[in-house]
C-alpha cells in the first residue's frame, strides 16, 4: 500500500538486509512500473513510484 519504494527497501525485500560495506555492490532494475517510471534502473538513494505486480530485479556482489 506504499506509493514509492527506495533503493535500500528493494534490497531488503530481495536479500533480507542491506549491507552498506564498501565492498558490497547492489544493482536494481525494474519493469512494468506506473507511468511515472515504466522501466529502468535504480542507484543508491533513488526512489521510484510503484504499482501492483511491478517487477524488480536485484543482484548483490561482494568484491572482497
């Protein structure tokens, strides 16, 4: 029932936690969004509008 979601919230939904370590790199893409942002990618600190059944693709890489 939220109208927007931020980058960290997507990561937490995908992986259960957000690790802000300098060696951790996350990427987030999305599709089937509302008219304000139909598809694209997110960077740290970004916020997008959401709708029901919107699809997010999140990956995590630890460059240790």
